[in-house]
């Protein structure tokens, strides 16, 4: 069974397909409508061996020869050097505006491939084929493309939408457990910002989800995609509403940068970011402590908290101030009112932010 979610952006709109086995057999109709006649798959060597060979073989049988561009998919390599290596390969292949790219991998691959596609000849088509849970429910959807630069995550990038997103839940079977769990943080985020039913579903079905039961995975992936597609269709370039998708990310991205993208996974970092956002919300009187506790309990039960070393709060504040989501020099936070409802706040006193950071670390030491 194929789930189809349409992201409505006029001429920039595109479908998101969710189906087990999608990467082995994308269906002839998809090839005819979405794959360029000249295509290169961008992937790590490992992901290409596991998933890319089958996809390339299938495409070649449909008369589409496939080139390969191998890159390192770690966050530390999400930089201008790797970006230009992709562009150089495209030029060597003689790509033109009728050519295109397939991003096969996690969020790092998707971000760099999309940015390369946006730059080459001022824009060629690309398709997202995310193979991690994080990319399937979040990074592969919405057209945000970027590289990290000067120590800041996603500092250089563009909004550039793919032609389609092909999601194969079967790809998650080979994902390391910690990486799989990391993606669950984004699903929890969607529940907090827009859908209490999804949040409750996660609470009630932790074990089958952690066991990667395909039925449960299809539901949480499709629901998460539908939420993100709805938000992005209303605000493609983050002029207002789309900022709610950054719940937990202001501190989360700062923690990733603080540890140089090595100690915490993205999901672990934003889980602490969601805990912090809940504490900040509670301290400002936006929600009760029970809302904070409910989030922390679910995140902990999913295995999303890794013990934190002692943090320099002033350094964290400086990193947060560099966040591209800051407005007029003010750090912007997405805060929760209740499960399923958030809003955006800025001009929060520095003392309030520092107090919440201190409380987060104290409570984390007791819990973890």
C-alpha cells in the first residue's frame, strides 16, 4: 500500500510517497514523471551498497543510466569542500538542465544534494530518497538545503524543493539503533507542536515502535510527513508559521555545535532542546509542569537522553545568538502551551534563559 501526501506549493509543489519496498521498485509511473533522463545518485559508499545498487539497477532497466557520486555523510563533512566535490562531478559528467540528482541517505546527504542541485546551472531537479528516520519524517521534506559554515549549522543554504520524495520504511531495518531512535525525537516534536493524538500514540506504542514494527512505522512516518507538508505549504520560506518546526532546535543545534557534532546525535540534542523549551515555557507561565514532565517521560522512555557533561551556559548562549533563526539580535524560541499547541517568543530575559539552562542540567543529572 502506498501513502501519498501532496505538499501544495503551486508550481513548486510535489508528492511524498511512503511505501515499503519503494527503493527496490519505485514504479514505472514515478520514473516517467520524476526521474530525469540523466541522473546521478549521491550517497555514501555504504548506503549505495545497501540501497543504491538496487535503485540504479531498476532505473537502468527503465532506460535511465545512472552515475554515482560518493561522499562522506557525517555532519563534520557537511561543508563547502564536499559541496564543491559534488558540483565538480556533475560538471565532469556533462550534466545540463535536463539532468538531475537523487539524494540517497540521511539529512546530511539530502541537504548537500539539494543545495548542489539549486546551484548547478541555477537549478536542476532532484529527488529525495531518505534512508534514515530523521530524514524520512523531517529533513527530506520542505526544501531546506544547506551546509554548515564557520562553525554554524546550516549557515549557507537555500529553499529549493525536490520534484518528489520517495520514502521506503524498509530502509530503516538496516539503521543502527541509536540512529533510528534519534529520528523518533522529530516524531515526538510533531506531536508536541501540532498533534496530541500522535503524541499519545507514541506513548501507548513505544515497544512496537522501538521494535520497528512496519505497521507502526508507516503510521508515524506518514502522519509526520502530513504535518510537515501542511506547515510548509502554508509557509514555504519560514516567514512565520514554519518556525514552529524548530521546537527544541534552538538549544538542540547549539548543543550539536558545542560538542562539535560528535557527542550527541541530532535527536538527542533536540530532545534536550525540547526539555529546555518546556522548562522555559513553564517558567514563563505558558504551561504547567505536567506538560514538561509528559514530554520528558516519553523522550526518556524512547532512549533519547544521553548523560550531559557540565556545560558552559554563557558559551551556549553565544552559540544560540548566532542561530540563523534569531531576529534582530534576539534569540527566538518556540515554546509550548500544551501538547499539540506551541507559539513563538523572543525578547526573553537573559536571566530567565540562564535559569532554565541551569535547571535543565540539574534535573538531567538526577534523571540520567
